[in-house]
């Protein structure tokens, strides 16, 4: 839901504009009903970051439900700290989950003010913030941001403080006589008095906080992140958030290589949907093992990303790309993990023993059967997994399926796999790879490749 506000008029700070990030659609519908047009609601942390970065939105508080991806929640908090260090943050937990180690660690991150049950009312959520300041700061017409001219201090818009009940840091204002000096306005933990903020506003639209204080909170967040990296300290499904982070790193590299922002953004959202779906799958032991190891599998990340970008070019339907190709790309090689012949994921076929190589040639079926046995993903996803090394001209494996029997998304996935596995001279790609696939799929890949190469040559 996008909030529309007329910003030509003064912003009245009595208006409450909280941001709720929650994947529970029932919760979102209920809050929307109770809050009316005031609240910003989304299941996406990425959309949440967009609103956080929008200087026109006077967000009064952030309410975050990390679901099962607390690691990505910590990264969200880190970015939020840099964008709006004074905005109060709260955690939403489901019934009975607030005592889990994950939530306790988040609450210790020094950037979270408290926790709420998801069943609580909109009014209860707003109690810890000032929804009706005693003094109207009608002079605040926009949320201005600037770089601090004071060494060692960060300039924070005054509007960000007025909804907070207490100051999260020591705050400073400019000396009226010496603009080059700052003096303490209030200590961390003291109550926010909007009358004092009004007086401060007469001098400047900013209040200053020490960079050292911000850095201390960042270090606390990083310590919590480091705790989550202990494989025995958190559920394995949280690893999907780490995979998503690595995917974002890859996307940034691809953007530098020349991909348009539109394509990168499209892929970004698609990957978010893919890993959200993965986090909801009922994992058995082997699936959990795969997700544990997935954070190190850059090849899978590249496979998902390139395949999605190609399907965008081919104009495949979005939901189909996510539920079919996204999951198929992610789980296509799961049977190579901890196989009867060891971990074959990073072993080249020519380095395998004859029996291991025979197992490798069957891995598309073995992976598909494993996922189909323990999850409820669509049948067509299983089909694409079984065909992810087949080729249009029937020269692939394991069943030499081609022609009209080869699923279009399986052909895309197969070409990407062939490209990532290709170790020969780039000039041989035409005969080694492209000759085995349809002109349409090859054309989409060359178009994508051309965008990257053109930018590199510029």
C-alpha cells in the first residue's frame, strides 16, 4: 500500500505514520483496518527500505517481524541505523516465540526498543511512541537531510526525534553564539520534550549525535550477526537470508558490469520471492543440509540470477519464474551434496570415478525425486529440475530429452548451467554451447551477455 500525502502543507507531527513489516497477511489486513491510511504496511524488507530512504515520509516508528530470517532483519536494522538513527524500532513476535534465543538476541542489539505480540491492537503498538506531541512543530515542512559540518558528529533531522519517547543517544545542538561548537541538549535515555525541540528548531532543523555512538550500535549488530553465523545457534532456514545477501552482492557486481537498474531491481525482487518460498518449505535433513551449505554456493546464486534475467527478456510470467525456475535453480544439485561418493558439488565430471560419474549423470532425477518426496513444490518445478541438463537437440543428459518435450524453462536453466560449466576458449561457446539450444533462448542469453560486455568495454 503506497501512502499519498500532500506535502505542500506543513507536516503536522500529531499524524502517526508507522511502518509495519510483516509477512502475515492476516496481520497486515487487521492493522490496515485499524490504522486507516496512516500506516505503511508491507511484507517486504526491500519495500521497507525504500520507504525508510524516502525523505518525504516522516516515519514515526518501525515494527519488524523477522519471521524466520533474523539475519536479514539484522541487516535491515543496520541500514535503518544509517538512514534514520533516531527512529524507534520494535519487534513483532508470534504467540509463544518471544522467548526464543533469536528474539532475545535481537532485543539485545541496542537498536530495538521492545517487542509486541502480533495479536495486539494498533493502539497498543503506538503506546511507546509520541503520537501527539505536547507542542506542535508546525515549522517542520519537510524531512531535510544534510552532511554534518561538525567533525565526529552526524546531523539527524529533528522530525525523526519527535515520535520517540526517549533519546537513543546523547544529542547535541549548535551553540547560538558559535556555530562551530556543539553543546549537549539531552543525555541518552532521557525523555524527549518537544518544547525543547521546537526551540532547537529555531536555530537549525538538525540535531547532532556522535558518530562513535552510532558505531557502537553497529558493532553490537555485527556481534549479533556473528552469533547467528554459528551453525548450532540458529535454525538452518535462516541461511536462506544469507544466500539472499550473497545474491545482492552478485547483483551489485552485475550492475557495475552494465545491467540496467530496471533489470537488476526486477531480479532483486524475484530473488526475494524465491528465498521466501524456500524458507516456507518443510525441510527434511538433506534439504536442511543443502540450505546450510547454500551460502557458499555462488554458482547457484549466479544460476538463479542469470536464469531469472533471461526469463525477463523472454517475457515469461513472473509467478511462474519464481515458483518454477527459481526453486528449480536453487535445488537442482541437492543430490550432489553428501552423496554416496562424497560431496560432488564442486568436483568436475572428468575428476570423478566411473561409479561417481554414473551417479552424477543421474543427479537431475535424484535431486528432483528428493525434493518431490519431502516438499510440496509444483510438479512442473520437479519437471524442470529433471531436465536441467537436457538440450534442445537431444544431446544432453540423463535422458536425451529435447524438442517439444523439453520445458522452456528447463532449456533456459540448461543453457545457463552449460555456460557456468564452460571452461574452454570463449570463442568456442558457439559450437560448445549455443549450437545445442533454440535460437530464441540463445538470443535472450546473447542479449544479456552483450549488455554486460558492452559496459565492460566502455
